[in-house]
């Protein structure tokens, strides 16, 4: 009997964003010639926040200057690889913005209780929580924080607020809630923490919830994504994301166009709604 297929939360999100890009990244494993600076920036913020909470778990309250040093080191490492910045961003500008955002984050959390888990890994056998039907899929991921009351927290950096209904449709939180239900038999409380890299950084805590029926829908969605990948349904999904896609040249070739020589290394123009404002 074949082993169950294993999918991560990020793989599901990647496939739904663009199945062809999923193929280039996860199936063909084509090296990315560059990364969007917004994604690298978000990774550096997450690295600093993770370190902050791990230090809190050890019983200390880190000085904000130490948090900034973690960010500086990670941001330096991110910039060793080619990054593409939006027209409104730069390496030094994001460095300064990261300092502002992390100072705000530390101030907002100085008196908060220490979480029971940081970057908590999970892997579950996927099933429909309404019918009990078991799917041939293993589902895995990492949860940013689990608080003492069991609240599952996902941290995002962003340039703008969520669109209407975005919190209720947030697939990552839904996936975490589904994993929690499968593991514990109950749906956890959910919260999206948003750290905005706006002119004046701000921080928001957005609480939400999911029903069993909504999580059954999510389980079916993950099952269908796994089936589509297995049957090699890889097609492009044109959107504003195309302007920041690392696989633009490969997509052009897939469509039958011959990309210019060294296309992968050409710096592309990024629209105002692209890299700089993407949720990371």
C-alpha cells in the first residue's frame, strides 16, 4: 500500500495561488534566481520574534536592542541572496522599518503571558471532522504561537489591512484550527496578529473562530489539492502576483514564448500592489 501523501500548509497555499508555480518549485525544484524582498523581510521579522519568545520561555525578558540584533543578523543573511525590492523599498529602508516594527512588537508584549509553544510543529492524518471519512493525506505545518489558554496565533507582516472577509477566509488559521481539532477533539481559539510596515507601524490582534462545518470544508479542500497534485494538474493562475514571480521566464516558456537570454537575472518592475504590500 502506498504511503499517505504529505502536504504542508505552505504547499497548499502555494498550489492555490498558482499550480504552475507550485510545479516549478516543488516538483521540478527549479532554483529561484531571486526572492521578493517583502518575503525575506517577513522571514527576518519572524526570526527575531521567535527568538524573543524562546528567551521569554527561558525566564528572561530580552532587551529590545538584543531583539534588533537578531533581526539585523537575519536581514544581513537574507540580503546575501538576490532580492527584488518594490519601488518604495530598499535594503536600508526595510532595516530601519524592521527596527520600528520590532520595538512596537516588544512594547506590546512586555506584559503578555509566556506562550506554551513557539513554532510548534504538527503532523496529522487528514479526515473530515463531520463525516469521519479518512483521507489518504498527512497534513503538517508550524504554528507561530500557542498561548496558555490554547489560543493559536499566527503572525503576519503586511503593508495593508486584510480585505473584507479576509480574516474569516484565512486558510492558514483554518488549517491550524483543523489540526487542533484532529489532535485534541476541540476547535482552538484563533488569533491573527498583524504587524504593519506602514509609514507609522502599527500592531493589531484579530480574533476569529471556525465551526466544524467550515473545517470540514477545509479538509475537503486540502484533499482536492493533494489529488490535483497527484494527477499533475499544473496550470497558471494569472494575477497581480505574476509581477513578482521568480519563475516568470519559465512560465513564458511553458506558454510557448522564448524568454530573452538571462531573463531570470533581469530586475523586474514591481507594481504598487505587489511585493511591497504582500502579506508575508
